[in-house]
C-alpha cells in the first residue's frame, strides 16, 4: 500500500462539477489500494475576489488580517471536496493549516513552514479516511493564521509528503507534465517522462510556470518523489522529478528550452574598472528591494568597463531612478536600458559531461542570423539574452537543433 | 472606562461601505473611553451562498464539513472589519472562534458554548486594541470547527460579555430597539426604553425576531446587561434588557404584543379520557423530532376528550403522518388540522400583580367580533390562537386597548 499526497490547484476545483471530478479521481486512487492525503487550493478566482475586497477596505491591507481573509478560500474548498468524497461513499476529513498543524514562522503573506504534525493525519489514514488539507496556509507559534504566498499550495503538498514520508507527491495542474519547451511556441514540444531535480529547478527559475520554485527546492531538500500530472486527463503518467541521473538521462544532453519575456536589461557604460565597483552599482539596487537576475561584466581593454544586469520589466523604472544617483557618484559615462529583450535558456544535466554544447547552441542561433546580446552559464544551463522579436524563432531553432522532439521525451 | 461588547449582524457589514460605517462607530465608541470587543456575522447573503454551494455537492451536507465551510463567512468579516479599523488609525486584531478559544460541545451546526478563554482578549484590550471576534463559531475539545446555528452570533456576543464581565453587550440590528409590536402592523407602535429579561424571553419565543432566544437565555443566566440598538442610526439608546422591575416597569402592565403566523394546529377528537393519553399522542411526535408549541386539553364532560396542539406549519404534514398511526392505537374518533391560524400574545411582567388582564383582553377581541380558538397563559403572557385573517386587526385592537402608544415606550 502506497501513501500518496495529491495536490489540486484552483482550476481543478473551480466549480462543483470539477470538485466532483477530482473527488472521483481521488476515490479511484484509494480504491486501487493507496492511502491518500489531498491538498487543495482556493477555487479559481476566489483568492483574487478576496484580495479585491481587502483593497476596497484598505489600499495596503494589513498583512495579518489579509492572511485571515485569504485562508478562507482554501478552507471552503476542503469542506466542499470532503463532502464530494463522502457523497461517493468514501470516508473523508478536512483539516485547515492550523488544524493539521502546519507550523510556520510569522512572516505573514510569505510564511515558511517550520514543522508539520503528522499524527492526526496518520491516525485518519489508518482508519481508511482520505485526508483533505488546505494548501497555502499555516499557523505560527502564537496561533496566528499565516499564508505561504502565491503558489504556496504546491509547497504544502511537498511539505506534507516529506512529513508523512509519502511514497509520491503528485501535483495536478492544467498541463499533463513538464515539456521540452512551451508547446504554444513549438508544436513538436514533447512531454518529458523524467526530469532531474536540478533541471526542474532551473526550468522553474527560468519562467516555466509548471511548479512553484519553492516547492521544487523543498522537494529537493527532503528528496520527495514529485510528479506533475494533468487533473483533466484520466490517464497519463505525467513527468517524474528524479534525484539520480539514470542511464537514459545520461544520453539526453539537453532536457528542455526555457524562456522568459519579463526581463529588461540595464547597462552602465564607461565605468571605472576598479575593485568595489560592482557593489557600488548593485548595493543600492538591492537596498531598493529590486531583484536582479543576470549580471555581466566583461574584461575591459582600458581603464573603463561596461556593467550590465537584468531586472523584471516592472522594476526597470525604479532601477533607473536608483542608478541615476549612482552614475554621478561613480563617474559612469552613460546609462542605457532596453525592455524589449527576452531570455532563452537550454537546460540539461547532460551538458556536464559533454563539451561543445555552448558553441553548438551559438552556431544554431547564428545560422538564423540571431544576434546574442548577453550570455550567462551555469553547470546545467546556458542562457542568452536576445532581442524579443527573436524569441519564438530562437526557441524553435534550438528545440530542433538539440533533437528534443525525440530523446527522453515521450 | 467601560468594557463593551458590540455585536453587528450580516446586514450591518453587508458591503465595504457598511463595514467602514461600522468601523467608524466602533472607533468613536473607543475614542469616548471604552474598551471594545466586537462580534460580527458573515456579510449578508454569504451564509446562504455557502449553503447553496454545499447543497450542489451534497444534498444533505456532512455536518462537520458544513461547519468548516460556513465558518469562513465570519472569518472573512473579522479580517475586513479589522482592516477598516486600522485604516481609521485604530489598533485592531481579529480572532476566529478557534483562536479566542470559544470551546463548544461537538454538536455540529448547533453547538453550545462550554467555555471562553478571555486572556488573549484582555491582554489586547489593555494594550489599546479593538478585539474583533467571529460570531457563530467555536471549536470543540478535539479542535474541530463548530457553529452555533442560525442567529448564533448574538449568543457569541452575550457569551463574550459574560466571560469578560463586560459592562454592557450591545446588539446592533436593522431596527432601533424592541417595539411594543411590529410597526408594520401597528404604525403607532413605540420603542420600549427598557424591557425585563422575562418579557424579552417571551417576545423572542413568540416570534419577535429582534434577538435570538438562546442569546436571551444566555444573558439571563449570566445577568448580562443587554441592549438592542440600530446599526444604521448614529444616535439612539435602543432598548435595554433589565433584570429588576423598576418603578416605571411596575406601572406598565403590558409591554408588548407579539404574534406568529408560522404555526398550524392539530386536534385529535374523541380521545378516551384516561391517564397516559397525552404521552401516547405527544411521545411519537417528539420521537419524530417535531417541536410542539401550545398544548391544550380541556376538561371533558364524558369519557371522551379533545386534544389540541400547535406545530410549525412546515411540520404539519409530518405530524399528521405520525398521528394517523396513533389514531388507530388509541381509538380516537377523528383527526383534524388547520394551518390558517395565527397566535397573538400580550406580554408583560405587570400582569403578575394585576387581575383581570385576561378578561380585558378577551373583551377587546370580542368587541371586534374576533373568535378565540385556543387560549394559553403563563405568568407574564396570554396567548390566543385566532383565524389568521384576524391577525392585523387583533394586534391593532390590543395595542390600543392596552394603551401601548403611551406608557413606558419612548
């Protein structure tokens, strides 16, 4: 008998019919001999409705009270799903984050899980109950209601799987797995049967929206066997996130192409090339709470160098405001920015043991006349910044060049 | 400095504007030097929306899960009202029933309060916080969420006032107090400045919808000073529920006229007049969970008697089904019923020390040609059952006959 944690998102439980469908799937999985713990989000649209209501009252809602308000969304879903399970003849029992008890720190709106008490759930499972837990929420040591921030239900699912030592954590979404790239851009994109934890982490951080990055980190920390599945298709094995490179993985050099249209780049031109300059530029940016993604500083030919980094498009204005002050202090020649860029990345643990991946990638782009503006690499990823007009072309070219329509994909 | 518990119903917090209005009133009361604990209901319509949702999933919703679902309604209101108070510059903190901790028994959907922990609230009050508590809900010893049943927020307010030894419990409603009778029936009806606890209890049980009867009982048990006020009018002292008959009360023989259109009467004709017959008739009715209000059995002239009682109209069909079996067992001659009746009651502690109130009442009705079908009395109440067509006429005639447009009313 396997113990499985299943997580269903807001779209999967968006109305009574869908709740009934999810209940059928869960009851079937239990009938197949599994013990099931279910984690659910608020019904789709509900969290936004509550946030809207809060903003009508308080333009900048109090964080503690916002969590009291938002946590009602998942609480309603656990009750409705438990009812649907009982209507099918199953035994079911719901738990809020506070009832479980999912202990978090007191950082309202973005709390982190400290500990989970699995005793009540284990007792219920032994008695044949399906345990239905509210995602996204917890309780601090003082008994205050907390939430984990957007996408936090994925994290709840993974954390429960870790606490209960579950055999698998299944994340049900509106896609049927992790793809080699976005099928809307490349129709031949294929679902991956397996992907390594490190690759998944890169894909998540590079803009693939399948899994929330914190939940992937959490899974990695506790080695939770994680699987992404579709909540709308009855069959399908989805994509399994693994922790060891098996032979098949060894053969796949590249697992996927990720991309991101949300960034803008800022370049400080003619910066004196001396120690401490990077800090003088990025320190004030960090102080202004602006997240920086790529950072590039090239070797300089003379005493001056150019310094480039990328930020989220929505932060560009703020970043420039901060830098205008810095510019005078450090005697930089000029400040230029561009928000019409995109980032395209190839990801794969296989590139560790293969040389020439980067040059192969750059040649494929060059053959199509695509100019590369910036390059950044990690052990299992190569990212390039391009003019945004090349996004679709670049992704298609690379997908084909690396033969992603075949290899490990299904 | 007075400690005041204020309770606001669903209509008073029905939308963001109304929540802001309520917040202003609370903040003003605090600015006047009071410590304030607020109890709120779900926004009007929300509880019905949730019940409808539950019924779409499970025609007969599981009681435990229904409470998990319904309790979200008040939880949303406490967060929004706390935000509104903070927006006015006040300090505020919300508590769910479980956070307070309002300990109840485990009778889901109709739980009874066992104990309230006032420590956290007292600490907050001393620090200048306005404490905002979710009405209608509690938690059992196992940590399961419970609700107190419809109107339970009144009970929460009174119970908190008792636990905190508050100076006054103010129930804000959409009327500005308790009236001598329903102003929609008698335009000259007057608001009562004071009413005794016993009278309020009779009024509540006789169909006056101002206060939920359980909350009045609770207030009486713990001698909570209770006041009914309008949440829509800025000034006004409402109606105070007292526990001693002061002089003014002594002079008012009758405080009000209550009425009820929701009952039906059932008569078992030609019942053998022997011991145990009342139990043989009412036992099966009680077993079927049907509430009985008035019960009349007259002295019989021969070996046979007639037995009449009233039930809620919605229960009439069930009651008749039960009695058809009983009829054969006890050899009753006939079973008749009438759902076109009404009950009109005069209530007043003053009638204890005055003779002739009943005959005065019956004469007033007779003068208008109104036939009385049944009579039932208590120490401070006389109820008559009439053809429903006489309801308005009877109430107006009695209101005038007892001079209610004058005496203690405002």
